[in-house]
C-alpha cells in the first residue's frame, strides 16, 4: 500500500481480491477528520479510474471518503507482464460485478454506520443492480447511465453500431483475443468475454435482464436503494429513453430522472464522458455534490 498527498487530500492505493479470482486496484481519497460518508465511483465501460481522480480529490475535499477502482482487465487492474496481457484474459461482466462487490465490501469498512453511496458513470450505474451486497448501498447517483440497447442509442451512435456489433467486434476479437479498442478509437481495450457479453446485452431490448434471463432481472428487482439518474441533454451516446429503460430494471427502488443541460451549469458542453473533467469543478461538480448530499430526499418513486 502506498500513500501520496494532493493538497490536504490523502490518496491511498489498495489492492483487492474479488470473487472468481479477480485482482482489483482501487484508490481511496480522504481528508483528515470525520467524513459525511463514503462514495464509490463506478467507471464507464473502457474508462480507467485515473479519469475520475480530479473529481475524487475534489469530492474528498467536500468531506467525503471517495473510492475509485478499475475492473479486472482494465486500467491499473490490467496484467502487465508479456504472458499476461489481455490476449486470452478471462473476464466477463459478471466478473466485473464481482469486482464492484469487493470494492463495496471494502468501502463499507472505511466508516461503518455512515452512508455508502455509488456514483455510477454509464456502466457504473448498470452493474449495481447485479450486486449481491446491495443492502450495503445507501443510494446510487447515475451519470449518463442507461440501457445500451442499440435502438435506444443516440442517433449518431445508432448509425454505427451495426458495424461495431456485427463486424468490428467479432473480427477483431478473433484476430487479437481481446477487443483492441484503443487502436480503433472505440471504447478502449477490453477482455474478449466483456465485449462479447456486452454485445449480447446491447442487442436485446431488455438489455442485461433480457439477455441473461430471470436471475439478473430478479437481482435488479431486489434493489431497494434510491436511484437518481442524471440525463445530460447533449449526451452523444445515451438517450432519455435508454435512461428510463435502465431505471425501470430497478423496479422496486425509489427512482427519479433529472435532466441537466450544459447551460444549467454555465458551460457549452458536457457530453457522455465530460462530466468528471476538471473544467466542470465550478459548475457541474457542486451540482453533483448537492444531489449526493440530498440523494434520498431528491428521489421519488415514479
């Protein structure tokens, strides 16, 4: 375990072992003293935890303990030795859910009895409905998070997904043994099992619950933590219909969707991946902190 300082925020690296032989690299951000609770940031597909570092430090400065992590086979949790690259690396989205569970279990020990919230960016708000330790979660704030079903993608993305799912993914995964998204400029490098399972989800109208069957649907229906999902109106990937579709999987959870436009927070653009960039520290980030601070009260059953 190593520790470094950024201003008053103490940043600590933590290696975790999750179920199904997962090795997960996490980071913990905190300031001295008692915090309001703990926040776990669940990353979007193909986005490394390093992307969320500026926001995690800022949020820790607002009085929260913050945890980021990389799913196995991504970011800092990617094997680095020549014989352990992503070619042939075994992982799927159920494994990533196990990684998320391990992080939640560990985060729950940081300040027992205090709230434990999730900020789920895209995929990071899809997987919590599959977690077996959802009873430890006090609430979920989704950002740009909805179903990936291709007919609910934004128009500019929908025009490209058939090439992605029916040609690019099948061909490249056979050639390389993983999805080489970085060199293709699409999503990022992903284990073969992850991208192929995600493909099956995105081709089904009920997304994960439809592609995987009753057990996954029932898992979502067991969730009781409040869900507030933010729909960014210049999101180039996610539509309002997709967000509502994901929210409906959390059938028995109190839930609400909140629309946000760039002009609401004094900027020209946010987009699908922009919310956690440093440029939003003065406008959007305080709005996210407000929602987090009042999450149970912000959510009403729809």
